[in-house]
C-alpha cells in the first residue's frame, strides 16, 4: 500500500512540475502573487507601469495559480501600442475572447438545467459566436464577423446619426431632473453612474430594438441590474470563478445550482428580458419590413439562414453589458475629472456657452473632444483589453504561443508612459489639440482597442459622451464634496494610483478602473 501511495505522490509531483514548466522563459513575470488580492486593480496597473519602465515588449502575470499549482492560468501582456495595433490587426490567430467559450458553456448548461425559455434551441453547435472561438469552424467565424459588421454598419450610417442624437437628447431632461432632485439642488453628493447608467442603457436598447425603455422602466431598471452585476462578476478576478469555468462539463452537472457563480442567474434574467423585448419589437415588425433597428437586421439574417436564433439574442446581450456600462462609467469619469480640475471645467463651459451649446458633434467643439479623450487617457475605465484567446499556434514578438493561451494589451500602461505622453500624471486636454486648435488623436491611445476585436460601438459611444457631457455642462457645475477622498490635484504616479485604482475592486457597482468614492456635487447653474 505504501508503494502505491508513494507512486501516486511521485506521479502527482511530476505532473505538477510539468504544469509549472515555464513555457516562455524569455517573458518576464511581474508581481506574480498579487493580481487576485482584494486590491487587484492597483497591483495590476502598477505592474503595467513597471513593465513600461523596464521597456519590456511582453510580460505576464498569473490569473489563476491554485490547488498546489495544478490549476494555472497566465495572462500575457503586450506593452507597445504600435506593436499591439499591428498584432491585433493582422493576426488571425489572436481572435476570440476568453469568455467566448467557457462562460457561454456555463450559461447554456444552466439554462438547460433550469428549463429556461427556449432552452431547447440553446445548443453549443447552434451559437455561431461560441463556435467562432475555433478557427477550424469557418461557419462560426463567418457568423461572428457578420454580427460585428451589422453593428458597425448600422452605427456608421450617417442618415441615422440624427436619430441616434435624438435618442440621447431624449434622456437629457429626465437625467437633469433626476440629478437635481436626488442631489437636492447641489447640496448632496451623488454617484452619477447610478443615473447615467439607465440613461445610457435606454439609448443603447433604443438603438438595438427601436423601443423607448423610458416607457418601460421596469425592463430598463432590471436590465441595468442584470448587466451591471453580471459584468461585475464576470470581469472580477477571483479564484472560485476561474476554477469553476475550468471544471469539466460532466462534473459541473453534479454541482447543485446554488453553488454556481452568481453572475450566471443574472445572465439568465437578462436573456429572458431580451426575449420579452424581442417579442415586443416583433408586434410592429416582421421579416420583409424595412429593417432600421439592429434587432430587425439580425432577425432578417436569421430568417435567411445566415445566423442562429441565439446569435441574435447574445449580440443584443453583449451590447447591453458592454455598451451602456462603459459609456456610463466614462461619463462618470469625465464629471469627476472636471470636478477635480475646475479651471478646465470653466474653460470648457465658456467655449460651449459662446456657441450657445449648439455644437452638434465633436468637430464643432475640438476642446470638448480633447477633454473626453484626455479623460479616456487619464482615467481609462478599461485598464487592459479583454483577454484574447489565441486560436492557433502563432508567433508574437518573437515568442511562440500555443492555442488557448491568453494575450492582452496594457491600455493604462501606455496611457501613463512618458515615452508616449509627456507629463502623463497631468490632466492636459491641450495635448490632443494641434497648433491650429483642431483635435488630433494620438496613435498611442487606444481606448476602444484596435484591429479585429476593436469596440464596434465606438461611434455610438462618442455620440453619447459628446451630447451627455455638453448638456450636463449646460445645467450643472461639478464640484467635490467636503468629505471627498478625491484630491483636487494629484500629479504623481502614486497619487494617481491611489485615486484611480487603490481599493477600486471594492467600489460599489464597480468592475473597472474608478475611484472607490465617485460621489460629486452637481450644482445647478443659473440659466
């Protein structure tokens, strides 16, 4: 018996050594023990800055290292924004996101076990977006590309731009009145995200479904909750979640649903509401009618056999989770930053006031364009790109990576690098203006990522940021409250880190880079 036990232990030890072998000995590991701690965002961003200081083209840190080393998962980070753009643009292998396959497997398994609506059609082989993870599945790749193209084509149609602007403007009066009421006319600090999120979600779903959710606030509020909590749980790095998605399907079938990650039921609720809204949309539209909404376009493609039923639902779900939340948090970042730098706020207000707040787009007000993009740089809510799961053996910056290894780009690291932005710890909108005062985007800044996996909703996001910021500037002056932990001016690395990443993992309704306390005063202006 002792021999058998000894042989088992020796076998496990050898297996562990094999798992822990260094696949990339030339790729440095930075801060290997800290990313999964409670203060993870602080240490992760700090590692990005360290990588840039050391001029490392590529480095890695562990997302998962537990069970005595038997479960390991490393994320490899590209530092150079120019190289990153080249890789993500040209490389077919740097493809699907990590969550494209294991997370959807959980959602599909949960829905079938709970016998949710349309569970019988939610099969892995009938979700092209999931099948696309493998480049050996050309049909899945074709469907995924079509979904992205449909979204980008609709957002880019100039004849619809006035329609998108009208959808944003329709939310302004509700947003202004809500902020005045809850903020008690500028005397009570409020977290603007709580109100910008429903406004952004209404715009996104009006764009996607051609349904005004301000008339269906029960759906709007519920979808906001599902999307925020679901995305927060999905994005947050914790061992339980990462271990769970690595459990084989046959073994997960024996785990009671009460022990499943909390984000899975949120996703089920989100799907149910999307299916309800789809039915609502189809009361006034059928295949063959003019398709002016994203849902109508996708359903037409489905009717023509170009995609599956659940591809339609999942794309709308992705838009809910990533289109509204990021816009609302970016707007929150703009307002917080303007509160911290009142002289910049006053300059912007005078420029907009001189135009009688009639500017219709960024080109009409380059300084507002510069303020928004300097906010993207100075407080990047997404401090790294989503994990890209390599789809086939490929070479990146001289290193050979195998299928399913993870790659990402350090957005925050590049944004705060002296090599790319002079005095990076200073908030300077002027750095985005040329000598003629026109906006000039830096080639080093990639707030929406780049290449084949860049954000397809960038056009709509810019429209929302422009009009929400312009109109809130017209009605409010933004100020820090007396107990605010956010200092008015911080121009050092550690000062910036303490505001934008320290304790940010514990911020309410937060899963990106934001201050723990986002509350500010919105003082009504005398119009």
